[in-house]
């Protein structure tokens, strides 16, 4: 607290990112990073962009990231003016809150969802109302048929990993024509259906994606929004009132190369999906209730052990998973899917912890 702070700063509740432990070899299953490196073409593209002496760094990057947007637009079969690129999808979401979701009627999002949403709402003074998930953590789109200034949720949802069928999303978007529906597809590549194919038909649909999870580039900070050119125009107006150059040169080159190596992308996604199913079976065998997931994470609770206690026991073994001290989910662990070796280390550690409890 300081008398120098702007008034709003006193009222913020900042998002707390998952821990980045300063250990040599942590088993890091707490921030949903990809366990595999990015495509080798990404490294080549970065080196090429740098040149021998880094001479390109002297100049500002393309403020519109046009080449990157053209590549990603072609990849999805849409036009570049239907694509916005920002500094991670977190920034894209922040701009979306300001550009499209601040109205007299409240923004709607689930009670259990990405915890950055209420943080942005407070920062940008956006009125919001939460809609409860059902007891199995499913979203029911009919619950959103109330007056609103916008609707926002991830598909698959976070931190549950539970996907929603595209038909449900289309139904929601079709009958919510008076405000924008934002689908945050951070995890879509691990098994859910993207809504990008609907943007030509629905001018009120914005789809947000990131290279952080399925393309192994969390460290580069690149995210996208896909939608009608009018929605993208609003994002550009806010961006150019805040930071004209959200994506540096290396990030633009790296993200572009990631979209040019489809084989690498498909292969790493397939490996993560296979490991997820294997880990889900292992956790179930240990007595966990595991939420069905289409993401690179599992949301699970053990009826016999306190979640916070499990997190600290695992931490002692340098295994990191995420826990949210929030209503309805404080007995759940959110476990990122690692390599099979990492998942086995987690399962072995849990077995150890459970046997120590008994003896
Ligand atoms: C990881 C995540 C993001 C943020 O991704 P970045 O592109 O790394 O900023 C956004 N939404 C959800 C639901 C996420 O899980």
C-alpha cells in the first residue's frame, strides 16, 4: 500500500502464475507447458531473423505482424484481416476485455474457469456475473441465455480440461447476436473442436488461441484472436492506443515457423494426448476421480487425501502440480501432462506418499 498508488491499484487482485522453481530438474507439471521442444524450424527462423550480428534488432518489428498473420490465416483458411496477433493470448484477452466486453450489462463467464478473467474484469472495471458449472464441471450453454454484455469461456475449459461440443457453441453464438461470445481455445489442439470455422457466419464470435501450449512456445509470448474484421478492428484500435509493437521480431519469426511444421505439431500433440490417457488411467488406478479432459492437463481429486497436503508432499520431491484455493475445487489438483517419464515419476511419488500415510 502506498499513497503514491493510483486508486485502482488498491482494488486489484493480481493473477498468481504457477511457480517457476529455480531447480535444475524439477518435474514441472504446474503451468501446462508443453513437455517437448518447439520445431527445429523455429530455431532456424530465429537465427535467420537475427542474422550474423543481430542487425535486424536495430529496427522496430512490423507493428501488424502481417507475415505471421498471413501464415496463420492461410493455415486456418481465413483472411489476414480476420486475425489479430498479440503478446501471448493473455494480452489478447486483456485487449478484448477493453475493446469488446465492457458494456452496461454484465459479462458472463463460468464460476470455475481461467482465473485471469476476474482479474481483467477488475483491472478494466468490467461488470461480470459468474454462471455455475454443473457438479461434473460441465458448461451448459442454456444457462447463458440471460441478458449480457458478452460471454467468455475456454474450450476446453480451464482448469478442468472439459470440452464442449462445437454444436453447443454454435447454438450459443447464434442466439446471442447482441453481444460478443469469446471462446478461449488455449487447449483446443489437444482434442476439442475449434470454432474458427464459424467466424465467417457469426459476426459476434471471437476465438482466441495461443502458441504457448500446443506449439511449445510459452517463452515467446504469442497469441491470436480470430473473428470478423470489425471485431479485429476494435482490438487494433485498443492495441494502437496502448502498444503498437506487442510482438518482437523473434517472436513473429518463431511463431510463423511453428505453423510451417505441421508434422512436428501433429506428432507432439499426439504424444501429449497419449500420455494424458496413460496418466488418467494411472491416477484412476490410484483412486483419483479424474475429470474427462481434452487438454494437456488433468483435473483430479482423491477422496482420501487433502489436495493441499498432497501438493506440499509432492513439492518436497521436486514435483510441481497446481492447486487452487477456490470454492468447489480446493480438493482438486491440476496436473499438466508431461512426458511419460515425468508422469511415471508423479505416479511413483503419489504411491510413495500414499503408502507412508498407511504405515
Ligand atoms: C495458458 C492460457 C492462456 C494464456 O496463454 P498465453 O498465450 O501464454 O498468454 C489463456 N487462456 C487459458 C485458458 C490458458 O490456459
